[in-house]
């Protein structure tokens, strides 16, 4: 039963949208969908009537077949894009169907029809005056007027049609003029409603055009912004180092911005037989984070152009001082939280040592398949009320040792069956499980793990994970 319901819904939606195109206005799309749906409903009703007419009233069989063909012709016209033709057909066919249905119902019913049945068929016919207003564009005035006149003709000639089919009008004796009085007193109020509908429809279309105009402007603005941000991402990518800069060491960089541009960045430079590597996570993500990351890269280039034998802690102190000066140029920015968390390493190629200092960000070292975490100083690069001096950690490195530098984007990502954070313990276990693979393979495994973890859930932050094997 559920499968049947789903199939019906699929086919209903499919045929409802026959002839609908994306370039159309919302108003045009709604007209076509409504036209198709009404055609399908009439098709089903008339198929039922066809069965009834075959059993009880054979004379209507030919008319039923013809009407069904006309309904299918309407659907095909919409499919081919002949929308005026379809609108005209539906505006004319619907009142015709009501007249036919009225005659069948009365012929199959009592010999004399009560007053409420008489009024019901006419009120139903009157309601069809709204169809041309909905389906026929106001620029096709002749088609619109002819459709309304046809419906009014059906209303005023229904008495004669019923007499032609030998249907007794109703069991209460009324003068002939009373029939027309009923029609007049029904038509005039509806005429006022009709004028109101025409007026409201015009207002609705004007407002809809304005809204669609605003939407088009917003889409254009959004496209322009995306183009600008995409261009900015190319600039940001250009200032990030290539993997060749990590040579002679084997390495990988898993770098995945949340948006087009990123607040995470990595930096590497070799000087005086030493390699300086930085992995940073700036405040925010997207455009704000990208601005701070460009500031960080610029300051690192400036500071390390003068690099001699400073320790990693001294570099971080100089960097913090520069960032604070830039962020506190006026009184309003003195309490700002802008800045960055980062890890910095200096690899001495002669002494085979690794210096490390961290501003809130640790690094992971795997040596002989054993994992250790080099802890950072719990201070950011930026303005902070409880400022502490940065510390330097020095470790001996051997061939085959691996360090991993990262932002918090990976470990803070929500996902999994319970939709919780990835977290540091799971991250360490995963790195330990993949560390014996080549760095290219590790990159693939890491990316697959991240994608599988968050699956169809939104990425909440920029992601950066770097691996360097000595």
C-alpha cells in the first residue's frame, strides 16, 4: 500500500509539472501546474462517469470519450508549450463537464429535481468564471472575455439544455421569470466578486514581479560575491606553500576550507639549514578568517626574513606583539578576540632536532610506532587578559619519525552515529593506525575518514592536518 502511494505521488508530481520551465516566472509555473492538476482530476472524474454512462446511460458514451481526449490534448499542449491553448481548453471544458455531470446526475436521480440541486449546478458553473482569470494571461483579452461569456451562456442556457434532455427542473412550481431571477440574483453578486478577483490578481502579479525582481537582484549580488570570494581563494592558494617546500622530507597537507576561503593556513620556509613550519587556525572562518590568515602569513614573512637563530618561543612572542599592535590601534579593539592559534616547528637538519612551541595548538609525534603529544602554551596569538610567555620544547628526531600539525577543525567536527565530536583520543588512534603508510596514502585515508565521519552533516569549521616524515 505504501509503495502504491509513493508511485501515485511520483506520477502526480511528474504530470503536474508538464511544460514547466525554470526560466518561467513563479506565477506562470503555478498556472501550468494548476492547469495540469485540474486536467488530471477531470480525467479521473470523467473516467468514472464513463463507466457509469456505459452502464446506465449509453447515449453519453461518445461525449465521454471525446471529453477524455480533449483533457489529454490539454496536457499535451502544456507539454509542448502551447499554454494559451491549454488555458482556453480548460476554461471551456470545465463548465461543459459540469453541465454534462448535472444532466447525468439528474437523469439517474428522481423524476423531479429539488431546488437545492438546481442551485448547486448553477453555483458550480458560476465558480468556473475564476478559471479564465487564473489560466489565461490578461494580455490575451479576447480569449479571456470569450471564455467568461461562454460560461455565462452555459449558466443562462442550462434550463433549456435540461429541458432538451427531458429533465424536470424541480418540484416547486415557479413562474418562468423566477428561473431568470434566480440566475440574475446569483450572477450579479458573483460579477462583483469577479471584478474583485481581477483587481486582486493584478495586484498579486505586480507584487510577485517585484519580489521576483528582488530575488533576481539578490541572486546577482550573491553570484558577484561568490565570484569575488572565488577569486580571493585563488589569491589565498597562491600564497600557501607547495609540497616541494617540505623536501627532502615526505609530507602531505589535508586542507579543506568550510567555505570557499579559509581561516586556517600553513607556512614553511627554509633558512640557515633549518626548516620553519607553521600550522595556524585564525579566528573565524570564511572571509573574516581569510583576512586574518593573510595578516598572519604577511607577518611571518616579515619576521622570518630577519631570522637568525631565534627559538620558536621567541618567534611566537614577536608574532604576538605585532598582532596585538595591529589589533589595538584604537580603544574599541582593545578587548577584541581576533587572533590565531598555531603550532610552530623548527627542524635543524644538521643536529636532527625539532623545536616546538604552540599557541593553544599541540602537535603529535610518532616515534617507533609510539605516539606522544607535545603540549602548547595555553595562550593565543592576540590580545588575551592572562598572558603567559611561550615555551619551547626540543626533541631529537630520527629517520622515520612523523609529526602531525593540525587545527581543531577535524577533531571538533560532529558526525558518527551519535552525532558527537570526533575528539582528540579518536584522532590519535586513527593517526597511529595509518602512520606506517606512505604520506600520499595517509592523505587519502585521512580525507576518507573525515568524509565518512561527517557524511551528509555540515562541516562546522576549516580543516587543516599536515604530516611530515623525517
